[in-house]
C-alpha cells in the first residue's frame, strides 16, 4: 500500500527521518517513493498504524494515498473521478503548503463537485470517509486519513509547565523525535547520560520505552524525579565518563550534551567531558545499537574517533547564537 505522511513544518529534515526510522520498527518492508514539501510518500508492507500514531511527533496525518496529480483544477477533478471509494458519506479537508499553486478551498470545491456528481454526500460531523488533500508545490496528494497523531500532549509537557524547570532543555516534540530516531522499541532500555530534568526520558517512557538516566548534578536528579513521577524510569547520580553499566548492555542512547551558560561542566574541560563520555557510550551500547547526540557544534571527528559510524546529521537553529547539531550514530 502507498502511504502519505503529512509532515509538520517544525523542522526541515527531521520529520522525514522520524517517519522512516519508525517504518523500520513497524513495517515488514518499505521504500521511499517521493518527498514533497511537507509530504512523504512511501510504500510499506504490514504497517502497524496504532504504534506509529502513538509515537510520531512531527507528522500531522497518516493517509492511504489515493491519487497524486498536478496542482491544476482540471487535474484535481480528473483525479477525483478516478478515486476508488465505497459510496459513503465523506468529509474533505485540504491544506495548502506555503505558496502552493492552488488554495485549499479551490481543491475542496473541485473534489466536492465531482464526488457529488458521483452520488457521494458530505458529512462534516460524522463522516464514514475522512479524506485529505495536501497541496504541495505543483502537486496535490489526495488520501484517506488513517490516523492523526495526538500533538496536543506535547504542548502540555512544555518545560516551563513541568514541576521542575531548568533553562536550555529540548522541547518535547524534538525530544520525542530523537527517541524515535534511536530505533528503540517498547520494553527496551534507553540511556540518557546527561539526563538533566528528564525531558528525553519522559518522551521515551510515554511510548513504553524503559528510561535510565545518569546526571552529575544532584539538584537536577531531584528535579527530574519530580518530572518523571509515575513513569518507568531509573535515575542515577553519576558521571557520564564512568557509566555504571556492563559492556554491550544498552540498546540505545539519546543525549543532549551540556552547553550554554546554564551548563555545569564537572570535568577538566568540555572537550574532555565529551571525548571521555563518547568512549564510555561506545563501550556500553550494544553492537547494532544507535546513539542520537545533540551538540552545539560539529563533532563528527570526535564521533569517528570513538568508533561510531555516522548514519545521518541534522541542524536545528534555535536562535542567532545557537544552532544545534544532531548526529544519528551506529555502533
């Protein structure tokens, strides 16, 4: 089956990578067909929609792709004529991406006229068919909505709304996306050796991953415990340069290394902290496992020196003086 993922515009590259990472976990086989602006088309076999919906952070809708056509009204009408759908009530909503060729109302009217002539009736409140059109550049993707990931919970978990707040932490959507890039499954362990206030661990635990965090500052351990109350997570007061785990014992790690004015470095230097921590992480991560690391600068040479392989990289401009560099690594 061909699926269309309506991606959020929160980041240029991570939404696509997040979808593809989760397809590795929740489909038996898949291939990427095309990437449009904020819309990813893939062919997937045996896709598990429910866990995918539960985990995605940067996707608005998951659809069965019914048609892809040029962003012209005659092409849209022709595509609507060819839609293979049961004769049931429907609702259609269209979304225009940036400065796409057509407006959402134009597409809705064009498709609606054709469906009406075919005997379909619209029902905005309780439709049997939930249809979606994504207008991206010079193309329109028509699909049947299969799932809408719940994005409202991320807003409720913004850092300043938690019991304990500390500046400079990742936003929940980004933290969840990084957990997903680590290819960690429900019931497996995920390590954050710079646990801080527990934001990454929280997003992992909420999707059934078992979190374990190491943090050198006792006050942050205490604050993280308040934030993570009721979740399946362990916190250890310790040093990322001397992790209390056996070799090859951790499936995945996600970490945001200390940087900025609020960061406390309890090591001879930030460079030594990072270098020693990477050596320890390579020791404890299982062969074939993944690590996702966030830094304030390119650290590819340090990662290679620690014998990690680079799978992909991303950048995230936070403000004028801070651009985060995100590295997805394998062992």
